[in-house]
């Protein structure tokens, strides 16, 4: 087994290439699994909006845009698409008629649930290939990568 020092160093070209190949394969498998679903595909942003609104019913478009880190104009286009497809509802707030609350329609709630179920199934498949110790290590590493501030 290779021993590594704990100090931070730049990744090697080989490590970058192997990671790139693995992530591309992972993304391809996920896309293929997503494509097998019967309904028309949604853009990644639209899926993220649905999932956020599913967890935060009554939120405003600005809340979603801030969470996803996208401009409000982009959010407006996404919510327009989702409303047209019957997945999202916009409702005026009585206290402030200029404000809009977003909620899922029945179709939107069903799509969001199916998406969460598909993600959960994918996560289960990924983790089931690892030992309990490897799972903990993998989750710790992914969490470190995702939540470490990039300056």
C-alpha cells in the first residue's frame, strides 16, 4: 500500500486524468439512467429549482436564485419554463402583491419525488460497492471537497 504524507501538495497529472475519467464515466451513467425515465428531461437548473421549492414551499424566486448562485434573470427563465410545463405554480402574496411565492403542482411534486428517489437509488448503488469504512472515508472526502471554501 502506498503511504502518503498528510501535507497538501498539488495533484499529479495521472491523478487528474484518473479522476477526470472516473467523473466523466459517473456523469455518463447518471445521464443514461436519467434518459431512461419516460418523461421529457428537464434542464439541470430546472431540476435544482424543483428540488429547492419541494423543500422550501412558498419561497420566492430570489431565494432560489441566491441558494443556487444564479442571476435572477436566469431564475425567471427557469420558473417560466417550469410553469409552462405545469410543474410549478406562482402565487401572489396578499401582504405584498409584488412578491411571488413558488409552490409545486401535483406534477412538479411527483417529478421532484421521482428525482429524489432516483438520486437515493444512485447513492445507494455507489455506497453499496464500498465497505462501511470506505463509505465513511468517501463521504468525509466528498464533504471536505464540497464545503471547503475556495478563495
